């Protein structure tokens, strides 16, 4: 939106634009999963409280990505806001700005630092033209104090899990893949755009040459258009036999240019022996299949679409594609899987996978048996449950000490009670793992619906008071011995292995039932995707957005996994084990 004038009504001499503007006294609002770019202020909130800003992407802000302002006549009107899982990129001196109005001493803010405006964590601050992530203006720092992320953490105790970048976050992410169809004078270069930043790529291509650093290149290919994420290729001709060539992919959007890593390949030594690739397409796959060509050259994949074996064949060579390992719960069949190479790459092999139908066996009909009093053996002290003997064709195992004519079964094993998860007294202002466990437990019990932060604030205190009131305890809002004992008794048993089997890696913009299963797991484990609305407990979706990425990053950090927001094999193993 465009606005002339300020929130206090005075006239400005320039045109001011905000992507999202929350005016005075807005409260209890959720601003999430928005993309804002090319404004003076990406998100501007004035004198607001108890609002949530999550999963937003703000690019190319000429002044500030996020501006939280409290004017000098409204001291104490900005509080309880949560800023988490956002990306802020600015062209100015810092990414975000917290402003406390100044004036006569009697009208100064009641706060000494803008950290009291709320909680901030798991954000990405991008500032390619400055070293600072955060600025604030308070009665103690007027006119403005600028901070690096490390300095802001020390001052405010906030943003413990946030990151910063001195390069633009709005650029595309591009990678270079191995060359294919390599002959003496030709080859095919391959690349992949995995993210477009804030705008679609409009140019993509490759640079190649014989210099290992590509300081000088033989040529740069250029393809113009509007490109979404995905693989792209380019055939290169007129190369020199038996020569090592270096190459890398690149992509361009309106924010700038990104390049992949430099790879290399060597052309064949002789012009007389061209080689050709063997490949085709895979469809219907939901697990991992391993293919072979000519009883070797294994190719493992969990992805539908095109595939190419790594080993190439000479002209007139025969090929036979077979399945070495079927995916779990599926059967794949091959058509056009054999033939003779005829002076061109083979792309016609088709692999089609279908889900196996499993009919469960009928459940056995139990035979009721009367129960008679327990019998205790005199040998090892074991306690047996005695059941009247019935005529049966199934052999019954003999248990030492069982009286003749009776059937004995061992009593169930008694599992010791779990160690209490809460051990300390905690109250308003407390921080640490005890608070983190408390918030997760209150989330699970339905008394709290926020992302656990490890900080005992007003929302946590209100949830504790409600829990105490419901359990006939004095509602003091702090956890003492009685409240702690009740909470430990209500602690849910450790999670079991999820019923859902994950078969592929997941990242932003992926869709499917496995995405929804991941959101359900994160929510039930206390790593809340969204506290309300889409993605909240009971409202999970099959879309992997930035809120899902932020929740996954919290889970990865908690479990000692590299905090990338990418759901790959390591995260998949941890979730499948129910950790």
C-alpha cells in the first residue's frame, strides 16, 4: 500500500509505501506466509500487541523489512508480539527496526529496550549492504542503535536460533549436475534450479571451458524465458577429443545471478567410438527402486520422471534393463526394456509401478475361558494366571510349576514409571529446557497453543493458571511442587514409530500425504507449524510451506540434526523412529 503522511497524521515530503500495515491497537492478528518486495517498509506495525508474524518473506525493502513502532504518546502499547520463521531482506542499514518514541521525560516509553515488544526467533536476516541485522530507537539509544545479530542476542536475549546473511536471499538457488552423453566432440550439460528466490528465473544456462576456475570460458550458453524450479540441459558440440572441460550452471532473476559449483568431465579419446546413454521414464513410484542394465550398472531412485544409467554403450551394443530391488509395498514392471543401440541415446525404457494390494487374514475367533484364582509356584516366585484346561488341537507350552490339568500363562510385565520430565520450580521470566518441556506439555494438554520458545512469558503463565484452576489448585501462575507433580502424572508416554512410512525427501513447495503426515508429527511433538488456522493441530495440510520449514528447523535443532529445514534421510530416520 502507498501512504502519504505518518501514523500520527503529520505530512511527509516523500511517498512512503508499506507492503503490510497494522495500525494503532491492532491485536491478536496472525500475519503469515506472505511475500512482500520492493517497498519502503515490508511489514509495518504501529502500537499493536499480541500479534504473530510467521513464515513471511520480505525482499528488497528500501528502508526496513520489519518496522515495529510505538509512538511517544503510547508508552507500553507494544507487547506480546511473536516474530518467528520469517525472511527479511533490506537494502538499508539493517533488516528490522524497533522504535520507541521519545520526547519529554514524562512521555518516554516504559521500556529500556525494544526486546520487550515480544519474542523473536528462527528468522533469517539478509543485509547485503550492511553488517547489521537489527536497529532500535529507545529513550536510551536515541537516535538509533544498530546491532549485528550476535550483539542483538547479547542485548535482548532474543533470536537464539535465527541466522543472518550478507548476501541476497532473493537470488535463485542453482546447482550443477554431472555431464551426460559424453563423446569425443560432444556432451550434454545439466543443471537444476531448486529455488527461485522471490521471483522466477528469466535466464539460465552454462559456462564452460578448459580453465579449472572458469576465469576464462570458451562459451556461455543462454536460454531466456520464465523458468520455474527444475532440471535443465544443453547439448555442447565441436569439442576436442581427450580433453578435460570444466562447467557450471547459472540462473538469473530480477534480484541477480546465482551460479552452481564447477564440475568437470573428459571427452572420449577417439572420434571413431561414440557412446550413447540408456534411460527412460519412471511413473507411479512411491518408494525406492533399484534398476540394472545388462546385470550391472545399478541405478537407485525414489523419484518419478526421467532416468539415465551412468554407463554409456557403444553403437550396436545390446541393453537389457531389469529390476534388481522392488520398492516396499509396490511392484514395478518394465516395458521397452531391451534392444540394440542405434546411433542415438535410448530414452524409451518405461518403468511403471503400482501399489500392492494386501488382504489381511481373518481374525481368529477367541474361545472364552473361565478364570480361577492365581497360583504361585514354589520355585522361582513367578506368578501364574490359571485357566481351566480345554480340549484343543494346539500344543500348549509347559511352564515349570504349573499344576496338572491346568493351563498357566505368565502375568504381564510391569513397566517402571517414567522419570518425571519437570523437576524445578519455574515462574514468569524463567528460561531453559524446563520451560520448553512445560510449554510442549501444555500444548499437548490443550492449555497452550504457541510454538515452544523456552521462555516463561505471559501466555505461558495464563496457561498454567488455567491448568491450576481446572485441577482445584490455587491459580498463582507459577509451577511449584503440587502443580509439577500433577503435570508429571499427565505426561504422555514416549512417541511410538509413526504409522506413516516416509519414502522421499521433502522441502519447500512439495505437496502430498507425506507432507501432511510430517506436519501432524511436528504438531504432536510440540514443534507447532501454526498455532491457529492452516497447519495448526487438527488443520494440517499436504503443502510444505515456510511455516512447515520453520517447525522442522526447530525439531532438527532439538535433536542435534543440521538445521536446514530440508527433510532428508537423517531427519526422516529420526521421525520414523519417533524421536
